[in-house]
């Protein structure tokens, strides 16, 4: 009888462990991935190639971010866009346009619009929505992508969350919490775009995908490729750096 009770107790314990871990793992996995890609702070130089059937162009970018509440983006090239900047400060999004010397506060309705003519949205670049706090997460499978075994996680927006997409599927490597792929769906279930992570390399103190490829579902021949050139994690940045005035003075 003691052996039976002990065995039942172990089975019950491991059952609790299994179900509790699966209940919380999806959010934890997404949170670890997000933290690995952001760090406490992140300073990055990158290039964005916007590819269209009849032309392509490259945008130079430098950005600073701190947690989920603060980010600053500066356009460094081409010459006609140089000096344009974007600021996220908690729930406020601002854009400085040097050609007309005007600061514009972006309303939430503009978050789904194209960023600088690319296939990324304003929300993709400044992340007004939180992939951790604005969604419910669920592990729905396991798949291998480019040789990496990944959790396949479904993300459904919470009620009243101010998000762009109606559903997101995301593939995150099991051993190193790297995002290898994401599919974005509209509120009716239609595929909007797919994002791929490529060329995993060590940058600063960690390995990450150094190339992100965004491919819209309904525009053949269109894609946007984001390439990290230089990246630094966890350098202290004061909150005061992320100010409307600093937007105008970035170099």
C-alpha cells in the first residue's frame, strides 16, 4: 500500500510538473527570446534592403532601445532621408522630419502602415505592442527549421489589446531561444506576412540571427531584408536620452 501511494504520489507530482510547465512555458519561451534579442539595452547599426519587382533601395539605420518602453531610430542613409528619426517613449510614438523641420506624433491608427516604404510596419520597428503582455501564448507543436529544432508557438491577442495582427505563429529554437520564423495573420485568419531569421552569428556577447527577411503574402516579388552590421547589448542608457528634443540632434 505504501509503495502504491508513493508511486501515485510520484505520478501526480510529475503530472503537475508536466501540465504546469506546458501552461507557462510558451510565455516563458517568448519572453526569453525577446530578452535575448533586446537585452536590457541595445544599440545597433543595420541596413535595410527594400526589394521590389522593378527596383530596390537600401536604408542605413542606427537604433537605441531600452526594455520595452523606450526606443530611438535614426535614418543615416540615403541622403534624402538622412536625419529622419523615430521615438517610442512608453505609449507615445514620434517622428522627426528634418526636411520640413516638423515633429509628428503618430496615432495608434498608423501602427499598421508601412515603415519608410518597406514591408515592415511602424509597429514592427518601434514595437508599440508587446509580444509578451499583449498576447496569450500556446505551444502547438515542434518543427525543425534550417537544422534547428523549434517550438511552434501560437500567439492570440488579448481582448482590447492594441495590436496589428489577429494571430501570430512563431518558431523559437529549443536550445537557444532564437526566432527562426514568424507568420503574421489578419483578424480574418489570412496570412499577411512571413519573417525568416537567417545567418546565426555571434554579435557582441551572444549568437542571434543577423539577417531578418520579411516577405508579404500578397505581393509577389516584394521583400524587405534587415541586416545587422554592428550590435552592442546592455550599455547603460538613461531614460532621458529618449526625448523629443534628442530626436532632432541625433548624429
